[in-house]
C-alpha cells in the first residue's frame, strides 16, 4: 500500500510505558479514516529495574506484541510507518538492543522521542479530534512513566512539558504493597505536586478556556466516575476524584478493587494514575477536565501525513533555529545548493534516500550555528546546541545524527565519532558527512559564485570531481584543501579524486 489513488495509507505505533498502540489510517478527500487499530497492555515500565535493565519476561511480552503488530504492518511501504518510544525507552539502559529486536519484529524502524516532542504530538492528536473553536486549551496525558502538559491554540502548542510521573511508576513507588491507604495517597499526591511546582505558576498565568485529558488512565477514571454515579455531568472534577479516592481507600487493597467501569487490565496501575491526576488538579487549579479520544498515536498519524504533504514541522524548526542563532543565511544557502548537487550525483550509487537528503539539507543550513557561541571549535559548539536544543518534529536519533553531521563538517574526520551511531546508519551518516564537508570546502571563500564543477562521478567507495581546465591551478588554496580532505577520507576507506 502506501500512497495511492485512494490517499496515503500510514500507520503509527506508540510504544508506551503501560500499553502499546497501533493505528492504521488513510487520508481520503481531506479526512483521515482509521482502518485498523490494536492495543495491548505490556507494562514495559514495570519491567525496568533501578539500573534501567529490562526484565526478560517483560521484554518477551513486548516483542511478542510487536510480532503481532508486525503481521499487519509489513505490507506497508518503508516510510509510511512511524514507531515511537516514550519514557520507558528513554530510561532503558542499552535500549539499542531492544530497539533492534523491536525493528526486526515490526519490519520498520523504531525511534525514541524526547518528552517535549511527545507532548507536541499528543497535542496534535487531541487538537485534530476537536472542533476548531479557536480557544486556548490545556491538554494533559498521563502515561505509564511520564505525564505531558500542553497549552495551545488550534494546532499550535504554546507551552509543552513532560514530567517524570506516570500511572505505572507512581503505583510502583507509592502503592507497591498493594495497600490503598490515606497516607499512600497523600504521599503520592504530594509527590505529583512537587513534580508540577516548576511549571505550575507559568501554566496558571497562561490560562486556558478548556482542559482536556488524553490517554487510557484519564479515560478510565472518567468512565469509573460516570458508571459509579459519583458524578454524571460531562467531564471530571476534583470533588469527583476525591470521592473516588475515598471509595478506593474503603476497599483497602488494589487486588480487591472492583468498581463499575474499571477494566481488569487497568486495576494494577489505577491508584498511581488517580494520584497523579488529583495532584495536577490541585497544582494547576483545574476545574473540570473533559476526556479526549485523541492521543499520541493520532498525533503521529497527522504529523506523518503532514510530511507527505510537505508540511513537515522539522523544516520550520530548522529555519527558526537558524534565525534564532543568526546563522549567515546566504552562506547556508550556498552550501545547501552545493550539497544538493553533490547528493543528486551520488544518491543512487550510494543508496541514499529522501530522508537522507533532508538530513543533509538541514545540516547544511545549520552548519555554522556554533558561531553564535565562539569561532574557535564552532563545529563542536554546533553539535552541543543541536544535541540539547528542543527540536519539534525530530526524534532523538534524528537529532543526534543532525548534531553529528554539524560536528563532522570540518576539521578532523575521526572514525570514532561514529561509534555511537546505530549500525544500520553508520554508512549513510558517513556518506552524508563526506558530502557536507565537500560542500563547505568548496564555498570556503564565501563567494556568491559556485566553483566550476563540470563532472561529479560517484564510485562505490568514493567520488571524482572534475573542474574547468585551469581552475584548480588558479585557486591553489582550494586544491590544497581538497588534497587534505582526500587524506581525511582515507581514514574511512573512502577515495576523493579531483582534477
């Protein structure tokens, strides 16, 4: 499938800390139609120990789930499926081992996203399920290991934070003995308030017209409040949550908890989720929270479809960063044009795809971003900025690759700098870095006129450049730079020839 006359068929997989979700959807006449969806409770966070190691039983349960998802996804073309990992994968030691097995099971790449990127995608998913009323919204999503808070208008988030508290982690920490006591709830709610303290004043000052809740925990709590008769009015109130808390305390134990609307698979984590929600209501002054069907996976679907329609937020992120750090726009454009020309000549032979082309273009646009800090070692400053900045739209591996390309665009081309790149990406990153280095070298003079390249020939492990007759003799500095660069390429078993 993929893009066809009926519209683009895409899929999103959310590797959450409590549950794994999959959605397959298609755009048809401007509407996004859900064709298939699966959800399995995996409780990945419950299998992670204090050192970030994953219990083998939980790992097997997760991979078995992904094998089942993979049966549905293998028919979809590469690039039409986006698989995102959240808090637990961010915390996991040696996550690359699990990711490799997950990719094998799914047949598609898996990426870990940062907390604020998770928040952005959640907001996008919720916003696309609502009427476009133009009001300001607070969106809250309680996951297994983190909770996201976003304030935005229409489809644009204004504030976005991801805090280290979730239904699985809070239940493990505060209700590990299975007892539902006033003290346990008080301690958990205080903990939630402490996590929220750094952002509470800013969020209250920004304000909102409507508060919305996404994720299974909030949907479950809303259903329990309705079906127990605690509050039959639309939305969740703090009073209703406190009444529900008292009902749970009366039961006394998690394993004896039976409430109308409470699904069996939600019982082990509901106490932690309730404590997080009460803490959020109290810290932010939420009056009534309405549940939303939109969530992270819907946001991923809409973000992916936006990339197909050339509405990729990543390009806007790069442009905004260039302006923020006052990068020389004219020089960026010259290097981008040369990098694109080199890529066009080698793309097929070097097996580089459209995503690689985007990475090269973005790295060319930002290769001098480090100059905002200092000229000395500015390629290293650029790497630092890009590794640690919030880059909406980028997964953590994409962001790291971008930072690495900026680091590698000048000076020593050290093989060891590629050591922490995932094995399947080492060769593409190496080739992209080679092209970026050449593009920068050929525009070292910052002249608006490009050098007269008459021939660019790709070889299996190298590149041949042919300049106009006599041009290199008239430009000895460029010849010397090319000779030095050829020596750098040899370190990676690459050949650069020129005449």
